[in-house]
C-alpha cells in the first residue's frame, strides 16, 4: 500500500517550486534556438485591404434573404409575446 502524506502549505509550496523549475529547464532547451522572424506591417496590409462582402451575391438571393430576415424578426416578436403571456399566466396561477 502507498503511504498517505499530509499536504501542508510548505510541502505544496515545495512541489510547486520543483515543477516550476522542471518547466523552466525544459523551456530553455526547447525555445532557446527558436528565433522569431520579424515582419514589417506593410506585408500584412493586403490581407486587411481585402474586404469580402458576406451574404448572398445575386439580387434574387438578396431579396429572399431580406424577406427571411423580416419573417424571422416577426416570428421572434411573436415568440417573445407568447413567452410573456406564459409568464403572466404562471404568475396568476401562483397567486391562487
């Protein structure tokens, strides 16, 4: 059977410091040789300039999309009204 060890603040501190030391020595070996390549900001400017229009491309698809958006808004309003009615009914029933 394994021995039960009481975890005291001093023991916990020692364990954490040992793990920290292990991580630091591993990190030095792995990342010491890696050099970050510096890149000028103007090289990334093309990606910022390219603005894509998200959404439907054709005129008919845009109209359908707009109609669906309006329908969605109406349905959401109706759902909100139904939920509010349910809340009111629950309140009235709870008062009885």
